[in-house]
């Protein structure tokens, strides 16, 4: 079964993807193509499935009714007002923002330095070390949460903002390592060599040559770290005390008990942040490169 | 990220500097990932009395409980099947989505599709799960719509079962399956399928014998990520599956937070880690073999 693909792959390997002659134009005659239509329609449906839930919560957030309604009858900002007037939501927002401000710079610092070192060092086990740094992505989140809860409780840091920050950094670190690595792979190494040949030390070179070159990757990494921290709930739920409840944790307990459009209004805030994050990533490193 | 041929050896001072830069991250991960893991492993080997007090000495009693009782064994198998099913569905749905992304007629359309695909990933999982509650609840939007259309009289019960969990899982994790698949699809030169067709193969034959095998790595990568995510998440099933679903992550959460039987929660955690590790390893081995077979 794989014979065709094997040969095809082999011929690409031999000639390179660009080396194949273009197919004769006569072979590409236009005809009604059922398969193509089928792909378009099923593909479109998948995107609808992906988008519809988000669209529905955003639109029903502006409903004046006391339960989510779609299509909304009328337009009202009452649920946004309710949000601003509720001290519990505001306290959660304050905690989330505070955490984000602690987590983002530290994650970027740890992630960028690690990505640089792993890109420049050449030793046996480099791949294994990289896999270790990226491993929080693959560890079941419930396990990560309970392990951190246990160690934080032992250190008397359970429920503290610092404990939560440590958890968020573990979860966000792989993203900043990845974005910095993508940028680093595009850096011309001769620029670094030139700097060092001219007598600059490794620190000076890193600071004045490498860092400016990988700035887009660092900015994208910062956006990922901030967004991850702001939305993190799986690890936070284990570790937050009543005084350190974050937005997602509060949403979790709220949704668990009630069902009203206040959460829709919060969701709109989250979705707006995601869209802003997307724009920043697209403008810096390009969406296609990091995802 | 490996630079291949351009990799020049750093001078000794540069190498020392690189290690120096790496050390804070390694120390951090040791403190907040490795040490917690080791402590949790130790905890899973402790015994508890009937009041859940931890007893001196170590033993396998928690693991015997996990693998010996039908409740936990059932949760383990259910978790495994639900996660594998989610991964399979994600890969199936990812194919047309990735195809559309790669074959988008204009740059703008492609960017829009990309935004649709990536923006859910940047939105908290609580929000995405909440969206499904709004849709599937008894007084939710789907029931409303069906009632208004006169298709049903009494609202359907769509929440609080495993189907709701799987639907939400698939939507929440689908982008993770689409992205690697789109990368795989995008890397296939157009000329390959044209060559196949000019040699007389039909479109469907070409798809199954040229395109599909070449995208298997992308499919497997996506499946591995989705499986690992599904096996470890407890927020979505807690919120829309109900607390009684026999899923391991829910059980772990309840044992740790509500019952405060940490040794049992730890043993359940390592059982989950073991099972997902085995599946991820097996899928990874298939992936490696396939790449070796295809590219030599």
C-alpha cells in the first residue's frame, strides 16, 4: 500500500521538492469535482463546530434576559455592569492580573535563556534535556496539580500567590521555550561569531547581538505566558485559597453552581484578550511559525 | 530547532556561559517538577488508617487498591477509551479542517481560518466548557431551538453524560490535531499527487495511497497530543459530565480535594501517568517506525 508514497517520497528526496517538472497542463483540465466540494463542505462544517460555541456565548452576553439566550432579544450591557459591581469578580480579576505580572517576565527569562543554551550547546543528551523542559505540556494536568499542591503544602506555600505563580510558570514555560527556539533557529550564527571574534564576551554578545535578533520570539513567548497564566485553571484549582482565587477558578465554581449571563460577560473579556494576543503574535513572529 | 550543518562549536567560554544560562531553568524545574514528582511517588507508597492518617512505613497497598478494585480499574479503562476515542474523532475531523487551511484560495481566507483555529487555544478551558453548558443544558440553546422548531416537546437531557464530555473534549482539543496535520499536508509537494494522477490513479486512490501515508506522522503527532490532554483534564468532565463519571482525573481530584486521601490520589496519579505514558510511547514508536520506513 505504501509503495506509491515510498517511491514518491524517494523521488522527492532525490530531486528535491522543487526539482520535479510541473505536470503537463493538459492533464489538469477543469471538470466538476465532487471530491473537492465534499472537502470544502466538511472542512467548513468543522470550522463552524469549532467556532459556534464561542460565537453563541459572546452574542448572548449582550442579552437583557436573565439566562443566556440565542439569538439575543435586545441588547444590554447589564451583565457587564453586574460584573463591575461585584467585588468578588473584581478581587479575582486583581489576583489574575497580579499573577500574570509576576509570571510573565519570569517565564520569559527562564524560557529564553534555556532555549538559547539548548540551541547553542552541543552535547549528548541535549534532545533529552529539551524534552524535559517541554515535558509539562505532556504531563496530565491533574497530576501536575496534585504534585504541586503536595509540595507547596509541605513548604507552607499552599494557597499563596507565589505558590500559584510557580505552578503557572511550570505550565507556561514550554511555550516561551518554543517561541524563542523558533526565533533562534533563524538567527545567522556568523553574527554571533563575528561579535566574539571582535573581542566581545559571550554575555555581551548575547545581550547586544542575539537578544535583539530574537526579540519577536521573546514577545510572542511573553504573550503566550501571559495568556496561559490568565486562563490557567487545572493547576490553580488545587492551589488557590479563598484569598487567592483567580478569574478562571472563580468561573469554575460559579458555573458549577449557577447559570446566568455574568459568566458570558466574563467570557467576552477572555475572548477579547485571546484576540489581542493573536494580533500581537501575528505581528511579531507570525502565527504559522509558532503553532 | 537543530541547526544541522551550520552548528559551529562554541568556544569554551561560550559553552560555560550557555550552561550558566540554562541552570536557573533546570533548578526551577527540579524544584517544582522533579522534586514534587518524587515526593508524590513516595506518598503513593504510604498506607493510611481508617481515619486517613498516614501510617509509618511503605507498601503497595494503594496500588493494590487501584488495580484490585473494579471501581478504579473501571475508571482507568473508561479514561483510556474516552481519550483514545477523542483522539480518533479529532484526527478524523482535523483532516478536512487541515485540508481547507492548506488549500485556502487566498491569504486572507487562510488567516481567518488560522485565527478561528488558534483563538480557542488562547481562551481558558473553563470558558470553552461553559459554552457547551449554554448549548446543551435543558433550558439551553439547542433544546430551545429544537422546541421552537416543534421537533421535541420535552427538553432532551444532553448534559451530564459521557457523550457531552466527548463532544466538548473534541471541540476543545481539535486545534491540537489540526495544526500538525496541516504542517504535514503543507509539506507534500503538489507535484506528487499530480504525478500519481498522471500515472492513472484516481483522486480517491491517490488520496489513500499517496497523501494519507505521507500525512500519517502529522496525524499521529496530533493524536498523541490530544490523547495526553484528554487523559489528564478534569475541568471539562467535572463541569459537563457530572461528578459521577468514572474518569480517572475526576477520581484523582475528588480523592485529593474532597476526601483528602492524598496517598490514594498519588497512587491514582501514577497509575494514570503510567497508562498514558505507555499509550504515548506506543503511538510514538509507530510514528518513528513509519518515518523510518518512508524516509529511510
